[in-house]
C-alpha cells in the first residue's frame, strides 16, 4: 500500500494477511474484476498492488493486457513477486510520486487502496498524470456505512464501528467511496461515472452465502491485532464477535450486504 505507516496499516502484514488478501480477491472478483472490461494489449497500472492478490485476478481475467503493479511496502512487494513472478512488472514506489513518465498507461486502477491514504486526492492527481489523454482512471473503493445485517448484532456492529474509527484515527478514510465523485470533479476529470458495486449480498447471491460469511469474518478479524493493541476492543469483545458470526452461519434468515463504489473517469482536457 502507498504511504501507509507499517504500524498503522490496520490489517497487518505477513503470510496470514497475504492469504486473506488472496482469498478476498478471488471471492470478490466476479463483482470487482470481471466488469472492468480491460482491452487486450492495453497498458494497465494498479496502484497499491499489495501482495499481488488483485494482479493475480487481473491476469486470470485479462491475460492479454500488460500489467504493472506499484507498491511502497517491501514486504508486500516481496510477496507479490513470489505470487506473480514475471507475469507482471512490479515496481516499488510511492503513489504520491510515482516513478513513471506522464501519459504512460491506458488504464490506472485502485482497488481498496484510497481508504488507507491520508490524501486520496493527491494520489488520484498523480494517477491522472501517468494516464494517457483518453485513458481511464478506475477506482473501486469502500463505503463502510453500507455494511448491513438484517437483525441487530451488537458485537458485530460495535466491532465494525471500532474498526472504522481506528482506521480514521490512523489517517485513513473507510467511507472514501462516497467521496469519489467529488474528488474527481475537484480534479477536473472528464466523463465521470459512478457505479454501485455489491461484492457481498446474501439476498442477490444466496448460493454464495457461506462463502461471503467466511470472507466477512476474516475481514473483521484482520484488524483484531491492531484494535487490541490500541485498546479499542477487548478479548471478551473478540469472543462475542466470533459467537455472533456463528449465529449468522446457523440462521439462514439473517441477511447481509456490503457495497463498494466504482469511479470511472478520464483526465482533464
């Protein structure tokens, strides 16, 4: 991830996080990756490629594109190199000062990255710089207010609120999705289009309910170490969280959804 202090990246580092990101990318690929419609032969940059999980899905879905991944953290970049090898160009660099010439890419992507940045507008401005005049910037980002369960689950609700508050305290924005249009307008972008992305919906995709529950629980738990270390939650609350996810698994009447936002735009004229 670009410009994220190692102690403030809420999901942590290491093999467990690398595997979580890989599973997450695969679970959400039908809604996040497949609709991108990247053109064969295009030159595509993913900013904040992390451990390469999204690049892996992009390679599987769009094998005829030329992919570049930019990542600041050396631990994630090493993991991406192990996962991707030579199938994509991997570059260490800062999203605010990317080591690429102007107008280098046909498409620039961010996927679940801007939420971790103190200045997403600056990162988007830099993305527009390296974008070709008729290229597309595509940002797929979170709005954590969209997490919904159909019954009251106080432990889950409290944990999610604590997770979002900690991310804000650490300089991120777990609601950045709702700001994408305004950010693009402020930067003078053209052809601005906003799409709702529903990567998790037990109502629209009931056949994937169990898979989605596993994903959501892993997402919640990925912040446990950071939240516990900061004193935001207790071990008792961690136990209660697990019990409520067990309840959700056992009660098929409990519905849930979690949406994202996709911005598509072109650089200023």
